[in-house]
C-alpha cells in the first residue's frame, strides 16, 4: 500500500482534466470534476508538477498512448456503466476509486447506491475534495481497504453493501498495482457476493509488458519507471488467455477491448492521429 494519496490516481485524473478541455464532440471523455481533485492547472509526471502543456508533451514523448488510453478507458467504462444502469443494475461499487467522479457526474448514479472503495490515504484526500467541490453526497458510501491485506467481504458490511443486488463493479487502472492473490480474491468476492447478472469491468496490463518483454520500448520503459516509484506494477494477464482467466474464476466474459478496438471505437472517427498504448486491455465479465 502506498503512503499518502496515490500519485497514479492523480495522473489519470490529470488526463481526464486535460481531455475535458477539448471542444464538445472532439473529446473522448468528459469529467468536469477532475480538475477539482488536482487543485490547479498542473500536470503530474510522477511526483513532479509541471504546467499542463509541458506535461502533455512530456507524456506523449516518453509514454506515447498512455494519456489516450486513460481517457479511452474512462469512456469505455462510462458507456458500459450507463448501459448497465439503464438495464437495471441497482448498485455500483468502484474499486480503487482514486479520483473517479462518476458518482457525481453521471446523473443516473445519483439515484442509486454507490460504494467507493480505496486505500485510506487516497480516500481521505478524495472525501475532503468532494466536500469542497461537490458538497454532501449521501448516495455514496466510502469504504477504506488495502486489497493486499484485507478482504472485501470484511470491508463491505451490510450497512454499505447489498450482497443480493445486481451490481456493477468497476476496477479501473488498479489490477496492475496489486498482486495475483488480491486480484483473485476480489474476483471471487464479485462472483460469490453479488446478485446474479452482476457485471464487472476491469483493465489489466499485458503480461508481456509486465515481464519487460513488450516490443514497444516506451512500454518497457514505463514498466521500469514504475518500479522506481511507490506504485510499482505487479500483475498482468496474457490477453490471448483472458477468456480462460475469467472462466476459471467462475465469471462469464462478455466484452473485451484491446488497443485496436479502442482506437477503432474512439479515435478513428475524429482523431486519426491519436492511438492508445498497446500495454493494456479492458475486460467485461458477468456473474452467472
Ligand atoms: C491508477 S489509480 C486509478 C484510480 C481510479 N480508479 C481512476 O481510474 O481514476 C490506482 C488506484 O488503485 C488504488 N490502489 C492501489 N493499490 C491498492 C491496494 N492495495 N488497495 C486498495 N487500493 C489500491 C490506488 O489508491 C488508486 O486509487
């Protein structure tokens, strides 16, 4: 577990803040609250704060496709969540919530129960900023946890979480930072402790990238850089085995988006020059 609020959570919120400044119709995702969590127009590269335009340039130069991946991932999950809520999901659990603002910016979520789960330091910082920028949010329960040492079953009590409800779990940008045991324990909780037809969307690092074998130098460099930070990457999956991976954990694969799918869906129509890093992919699964 990291000490202090998660830097990776701020980095992805930076990307959402920058993307949200693009003109309507040109932006891939829109998060009006992202900037509030960052306090000012600064971009984070690791622990360094730099002016935004410099930050975007540095990121495009040294981690090409990461900014584009972060915003495409947010949009993919927004679309999946909105569709699931329209389809009758009655509870949303945001695992490793960081500065995720869906509970506040997606109107349909104001009418249903949302549980935000994250490590305590990041969550305390988030709560303080939510109070300032958004105000009271009675539809949201905040549950602190460290996935690597605590169980979701212990953390999500009957007061905050309904085990029988058809639930949408989202786990955005988290699995790379926890170990295989914690990933398995979380998927087991989703399978065993949620209503039938519940949905989970999570993204993961390609195992080849984790092992330093990506053919993309920028990906290998990013993986090495994380190992010099408080948030090293620790977990990956072979994308060709994702169906088997989730099937062995009792979940039904229902959708999958690799880099080419995200590019086709979000960038080809308007932003032919933009493309996501091939380091990650997104999986959607259902509880039978
Ligand atoms: C890259 S950030 C993603 C944040 C958020 N989901 C988003 O997309 O904006 C990674 C998140 O995982 C959380 N995290 C990492 N390790 C964790 C652990 N062991 N237990 C609980 N949360 C953890 C961090 O606190 C952080 O919020």
